[in-house]
């Protein structure tokens, strides 16, 4: 593209030529500081006059080839946002002082704008205006990470994937994401979330940006930011994302006008918490339900008088006592549930032992059937069978004892849960329960990234439930108070040299001291700034008590507000300690899938006359009192056998048997067969023929 060399720079009506490609000075405080923080652009001041210098806007191709310095544009604004897309806007006139601007026809969507000391922006909207005399374009450009919004993540399903591993990054979540985004790389990542494993199931299509800023931030409790100069993706934990700054903002220094918006639409005090694949928290929640509570906002008192602002003092007192009771019961509940989990694990081992013994028993019975068929002694094989039966009885006794211990632990857990129930009159009188009802604002939080699987042990599932419980508590802490958004029309401290020191520490994500009324100081997070480069008086600061502004420029939900906005019933006084996946699913599924195969499943008739069908054939026996009659029947393949001593010996075998020469023949093998019976049998055959 030789026509772009040299670059022409326009400043108002002045035109001058630059012999070399334009290389703007990048002047962040320091590379490491930028890597660790969201930065407000650092305005440079002319050393002689102490006047602020407006950053240069440079039009580039997508490959960052610089085309034109946009010296003739006007109405330049910059709107940096914390944990969201930032934005620049400007007006580009086709003619300035009757001179046509050569860059005008190159202002199209998908080209980029380099803003000196700020970063790269992708043009997303071009609004062409004209009245026959004047022609101009209104340009909107989003910070370059909007490229992640232009790529879809389709049907992304991963179980237990690590966020990132600097030593072995392959097949981590960030590695997977960057495989879709050539040119982007990993920058600064810090926090204990890095080594965490989470699961994802993206059904259909979702933009990568949406996935990162919602699913991933929620799952790992992290915050992303993007260095558009280096094209790196960076992340830190939610706890490290904000920083307390020694900045005091009031009407006495910067505030000209303050607007505060309070929203209670998302206020929640009772949160039902669920994970993926039917994981819930009732196994770690002392209340024994999937619901957790936080009434702290409504328990507040007037700082001047000390009187409750919402509830009666009596209700505040009993709530405080109840909350301490719940907190004090967590250790006992957790210890009891840990014991329950251990008993379940021990029970699983016993069931494995039982299964193995039943396999051994079936093998012995098949051996006995073969011996009967061959007319050989079965005493030794039957003795071995009786030993296995005795072992099975012993294991069954242990299983029964383990089930009894489990029942006792479940009863103990139920006692704890019943003792903490909201409708327990020992905690709240009937009248106090009525008073509390208006303050129970319910919703449901589902984190499908924390899951249980069929391969997990009871202990694994409990640990997953604890992770889910802790995350639910964190979410509820955020949702249990109203959302506040502060908008301040302020003196533009960025263009006042005396406030240069404030600029050095006033990063997006800073927690500041904001005087919202005389004597009342709030501590919100700086989430956004509106800067008008061409009219410095238009300057606005935006604060909030969450980690993201909900404005038109950001179209995704809040990090801590991934809720299902439907009311779910509180499962008070209900306990489901044993679930389908743990106790029934495998056994029932295996039985169904084997299609009643007698080699796999034992089919047993009712009491008294008992018929057993398994891999060794069909056996019939009678229960007399507490013991089985020694006289029993056995049908296997084409043979029917009988015993009168519980298979120490086979008294008679009829059907296909093994003859003296080793070949199978049809006949009868018995201890005693009378000649009269044989003659009668032959006579009957002769008569029949």
C-alpha cells in the first residue's frame, strides 16, 4: 500500500508531512503496573504551559499497519470500563477548510484506531451523515478485545479442566480459548483460582467473550482484562481485582453533582443453590436444605440512634441468635456428615465384597452342576460352596450393621437440621415467623461448572458440595444488599496538573472514599469514566458496589448475578442424604441393560417355595422355619438333578448326561433304580410304539 507512505497528519487546517511511519510513544506508568491493573490513560502535560496534551488517534488496518493520523477529527470521547468493553467515539468530517480529508473514505468497520497511551480499538459502527453541503461520519470503536465477541464457541464440553498452568499450559482452559484467537497470548495471571478445575457445557453457540466474561468469571471467581497493545489476556482473582486507594472525593474537592441509583430488583436473602448433574448443598448445609440465608442488610441499625431500620429489635435479636446457632452448628454438622460419608464408602466396599463372593458362589455352583452331569462326587465342591455362603452371611451382617450406623447418622443430621429450621418455634415464635416472611426474598443460583459424576465417591461428592456451598455464600453476600450505582459529574482532575498524583493511583477497580452526604461516606469501586477530549467540562465518574456497570455499552449480566430469576420452593425440613446416583442408579441400570440375563441377574421367587435363576441354572428349594429344606431341585442345560442333603450328593440326574465313554447321552443316573421300574418304563415304550 505505497500510497500511504509518507503518512499525512492533519491538525485543523494545518497540513504537514512526516517522512517516517508514525510511531506513537507508549507511556504507561510501567509495563508491570499495567499488567497488574486497569489503567486510566495518563495525560501528559506540556512542561512549559502545564496544559494537557490530547492523545493522538491513528487509523490502522487490522494488521496494525498505520494509515493516517486523524488530526482533523472532533467530538472525541473515551469511555473506559472496568470488567467490560471500553469505547471511543469521534466525528470525522469529509472536508476541513474546504480540504478533503484523505482518511475519510478509509473509516470503515473492522479497521482499528490506535489511541496513544490508551490502546487499540476496533471500529464497530460507522454512521454516515450529510445534508448536501457537509458530510461527516460518527465513529464508534470498541476496545480490541471485542475480537473475542466475534468468535463463537460452539458445543464446548469439558469436565474438570484447569484454568491455566504456566509450566504445562496445554489443554488448559486458556490454552483452549487462545486456540480460537491467533495473535493473542497469555499475559499476567494471578490468584489461587489458577489451579482450580471446573466443568463446562456450552450447548449451541456462544461468543468467546460472553463465555469468558460470564461462564468463566463465575466458575473460577476471576476477573479478566486485556492489554490491547501486547494483545494479551490477563486475569486475577475477584479478591485482587479491586484495590483500596487513599482517595477522598467530596463536594469540597471534585464533586459537582452526584446521582445515586438504588436497585432492589436483584436483592436476595434466601438463595437456593444447585450445581451440575444434580449436585446440591443439602449435605453440607447445616439447615439440611439447599437454601442459605443472609439478612444482614435488613438487620442494620441507624448509626445515630442505634435503632433498627427495618425490623423490630426483638426480631433482630432472635435472628442474631439463630445465625450464631447456624454458624456454631457447622462443625458438628460437617463432622457428622463426614462420618456419614465414611460409612457410605465402607458400605460400598462391603457391597463390592458381596458382589465378588456372589461371583465365586456362582462359579462353585456351575462346577457342582458339571460334576452332577458327569456323575462324579460333589461333596468337596459343595463344602466350598457352603463356606462361601457362610462368608456371604458374614458380609451381609456387616452391611446390616453399616446401614444401621448410617441411619443413626442421618437421624443426627436430621436433629441438627430440625433444630435450626426457620419454622422451629424454639428459634422463632409463630409471630416472629410472620414478621420475618417479608424479608425472605428468594431466588435460585445454579453453577453448572461444579458437578458430581457417576465415578465420584461419596467423599468426592461432599467436597464438590462444599465448593458449591462456599460459592453460594459468596454470591449471596453480593446479592443480599441493593445494587448501588453512583454517577458523578466531576471537575476533570485529569487535565489539572495539581491532581497528577491522584491520577497515578486512580485506576479502574479502585475503591475510593466517596462522601455521598454530609458525614456519610461510602466505599464504592470506580467502574467507569466518561472523558470528552474536546470539551473537558464533560467529565463523569461512575462507581458501584458490584464489579460491573450495567449500561447499554455492556450487554452481559453481572459477574455475581448468574441467577435463575424464578422462585424455587425452599426445601425446609427435607433431607435427601442418599441420592439416586449413589444408591440406585448403577444397580438398576445394569439390571435393565443386561435384559434379565440369567448369567448376570439372580431372579428369586417369593417366600416359602423359592425359585432361583442365575448363571448356574434354575434351583428350587423350600424355606421351612429359618432354614432351607435339604431336599432341593436343580435344572441346568438339559439336565434335572435332585438332592436330599443340600447338595452333598446328587440323588438322581435325568436328561443329557455324560456317558462312560465321555460322550453325552440321554438317560438317568441314580443311586437306586429298581428293575421293576425299568421294565415298566420299557413296556410303556413298547406299548406306545
